């Protein structure tokens, strides 16, 4: 009987070791497609990963809009993003490195816990042509140029379904042009976003160029409010008249004519 009990004991140990080995093997080779499902969930179904390759811990994919039905995923940004995710995630520690030579001048690091993260300072290069997807009047203007989104270290905290962001994000728009304007470029602009929780204060100003834009607003709970002014620099009034009329309603203050900018979404 004791001999039989010893055999049973060894059998149980071997089974436990086998299950542990299988478990570690499955964890080590989680497919990269699991990351795509995670991105869709965290972005509310707006974004996904196209053509994911590799594993959950080390893989690559391009970022695209989440497909509807059987539609293929359309890339939103140039190049493929490569990620490295530490297995310490299983113990509650987040440590991610993200790279893309065509879009990220330097690697982006994300560190923290399951509920709070610190995103290291970095920048993201964006094609201005993507602005047309935001709808009128940008889809008519069809802007082009170079955009650079940069940020100081950001703190992101999640409480249930609520995500709070703290830090400063800057969008640089350089050598901007429009299909409807013969003047190229129209100018260079700077949009500052000061994030405090779920709300960001917006401030837009012109750095140079014949098309002068300025204003401010807020972005709160995905609801955008922006109020500003657009006008032509002296000597460019006639050449920019058609473009300015597409941007908003004409207003006048004394001898000064300008276009009132108002966006709500």
C-alpha cells in the first residue's frame, strides 16, 4: 500500500510539472493577434493592429482603423510598429518598448502597473493628408505637409472605464498646404494641448506664413470645442479668399476682416 501511495504521489507531481510546463509554453507563445484584440478594446473599437506577426511579448504590426465586417484593415500610419513586452506583466508590472523607424524618431517606453503608466518623452511623425478623414471642411481643403506630435513624459491612470492623462502634448504643423490654394506652403503652426485628467486645454498659434491661424478650446470626453480666427497676411487677401471662405463665417472688427473658426465635435 505504501508503495502504491508513493507511485500515486510521483504521478501527481509529474502531472503538475507537465501542466506547469504546458502553461509556460502557452504563455511564451501567445500570438500577436491577442495584442490586436487588446488595442481594439482599449480604443473603443476605433483602432486595431493589421497583419500582426510574432507573439504577445515580441511582435510587429501596422496600426489601422478597426475593420467593419470583412473590410480589410487600412494603415493609418507609415511603417510597422515593433513591440517588446516584458513577461513581468503577469505579475502586474507593465514594461513595453515600441519602435517604428518610419514614424518614431526614437523608441517609446511605457512603464507602470496594470492601472497606471508612465509614457516616456518621445515624438510621432504624422502625414498631414490623414487630416482629411476628420470630415468637413478638411476633406474639401485636403491639407498636406509635415506633422510632428511630441510630448514630455505623460502619466496615464485608469479607474474602471475612465482614463486620465496628465502632461503636455504639442502638435507641430510645418509646410502646410491645401489643394484649393495656389500658395504653397501656407504656413507653420503650433497646437499645444495641456492634459489634466480627461480634459485638455488647446492653444493654436501661427509660427510663420501668409495664412494666419490662432485660437483655443478644449477636448473633454472626446468632445471637441475650438474657437479661433483665420485671416490672410497683408498682400495675400485675394489669393487666399476662396480658402478662407471654406473655413468659416466672415467677420469684421473695425478695418480688419477675418474668418471666425468654430469646431464642435
